[in-house]
């Protein structure tokens, strides 16, 4: 069997006379000269790295939790074949832990004058823009003794969007919305302000809905039915201050708030209402206004992709002033923030009347399910202490929520998994009650 490459060279060196291994200059030169010549030939036959041409193509956006495929095209314009190892570097958060090395490293061979495509599979763990770093290529000679190495900058950006896991609740909420709108056989006795039709009175109907003029013209009692208002304005306000950075489970509170906001935006746009978004802490982080029902959800997802919690105290006065400038007409303002006592009592409550006197206000907050588990724990001294601390935290949270309700604010306080459907239900309840 013929020997090739490095094995052939070592076999050739091993066949040299024993005398050359004696510690003399003659022996050293006798060994090093063939090795140096082999290395020089190997280096000379390695394809140059700097002359390679690299381009990218593939996905530019992906939802968090999905996979993005980015293709790297390498063209070898030299007269020598390229035998190389390549590393396509991306930020560490572009892969699940422990999967970066096999995903970003490739081995390839490109004949002279040809090109090849390599695909890097990204599985991001964080939202935002993920930008490609350098592409490092190590080109080997035929013996594999020497190599050339170089780097190329090949820009590419993949925007990682919020996952919108609450989308699964949308069909049931739309069914409830159709019921409110009277588009199903179960027409509700709606309390909206837009007249829909007349029907015969049935026991239990609100007597204030009786149309006496229509009743006088027929032999039965007629009542007016209403449909919920349409073309109302909704402003979603995301608090991106320090309280939104607190982690509940594996994700910050801000992520759960964004998921709830997306479900509400999808539902409200189907209901014919206009939805805007404001993200604020001490300055405006994102603002989406004037989008059509078809464009509002993609616009919100794109705007939310790069949002990150800021470790600063939210300026409640600045937030209120910005919200009032953004919504000159009567609107439903949904503030997604924390129910911590200090930020609410010192920041939000003093400026809340400025919002409630002109708008309907709803506050939605992410509750920590671990607190509920602590409150239910028993059996050991440590568990009893944990339950006591959890009960105190729950009492303070309920007291803060009650303070907001006394100002006419609707409060939704739910765990990350339950916040989105609970907020959608609160919106439908306000719509059915004609409070928008």
C-alpha cells in the first residue's frame, strides 16, 4: 500500500542511514534539509487565503427558538486547490450552549477556479441583531505540514424576533370577539354604544334597552342590541426600566410583557381598533404609530426585537407626558410594568390622574409563580419562613393593585404563561362594557 503525505515523508526520513542521527552538524543538516524542503514545498502548494472571495446569503430574520441558515460562498480564483478548515464566527448567543463548535467549523476542498457553499445553522438564544464576525480560513498543503491562515470580514446580520408563544390563544380570543360583534348565532346583549339591531325582549334583558317607539308599532316588546365600538385607539406602553430586567423563570419580565402585547395587538387589529406602541424608561426606546391592521403586528415585532431592559429607574413623569403627546384623543392606554410598591407609589401614582382623566388605563404586570409555590410550602422551619415571606410579598402586591383600582385603573396581574390571555380577556371585557 502506497504511503502519502506526512506518512510518506516520515518513512523517508526513517530510511536515512543511522549515522546521520549522530550529534554532528553533518547529521543535523542531513535530516533538516529534506524536512525543510518538504515544508517549503508544502507551504508553496497551499492555496493563498487572501485571494479567496467570500459572499453571504440566507436568512435575515428568525423567531427566537427557531433556526436560521446563513450560507457562505467561497470562490477559489487561484491555480492551486484549496484544502482548508474554516471557522465562521458569530456571537456566543447565536447557538444553544455547547453547540457552537460543530456548527461554526467546516472542512472543505475547492478545486482551482471553482467555488463551494457552506451553511451555518444558527439557533439564537437571545433577541436582537446578531452580526457575523470574522471568517478564519487555514489553508493546508498536500502534505499537511504547513498552512497559510487569514481572516475575511463578510458582514451579515440576522435579526432575532420575539417568539410570540401566546399566538396559540388567538383563535379562542377571536371566537369571543366574533361573539361580541354579533357575527355568531349567540348574539350577546352587548353594552356597547354602537346600535346594532332590534330583537324581541327576553326575560333578563336590561329594561333600559327597551325601544318604546318600536314596541308601540308592534305587538311585542322590542329591545335594542349593541355592538362593541370599532376604530378605537390603543396605546401599548412597555416599561423598559430596571424592574423589567427581573427574571421570572428563564426570561426577563420584559419578554413576557412583549408576548402579551403582541397577542393584544393581533386581537385588537382584528377588532378594527388602531394599535400603537411606546417603549420608554428615561427616553423613548421604540415608537410605532399609524400602522394599518395588516402592518401593525410585523411592525411591533420588528420594533421589539432590539429592546433590552435598561438598568435605570423609569421616569414616570416623562412616560406620562410622552404617552399624552402620543395619544391626543381618548384611548385605552395599557401600561405593562411592575407592581412593586416603591416604583408605583413614588413614580406612577402621583402622575396617574393625568392619564385617567382623559383615557382608560389598564396596568398589566408579570407575577412570579415561584412566590405562589413558596406561599404554599410547609413541613420544615425554612419552608414556613419562605411561606411567610411569600405571603408578605403577595399582600404588598395586592395592596398596590388596590391603590391603582381606586384611581379607576383596571389591573391584570398574572404569571408569564397566563398574562397574555388574561390581558386579552380584560380588553374584551372593556370592549363589551363599552368602556373603550
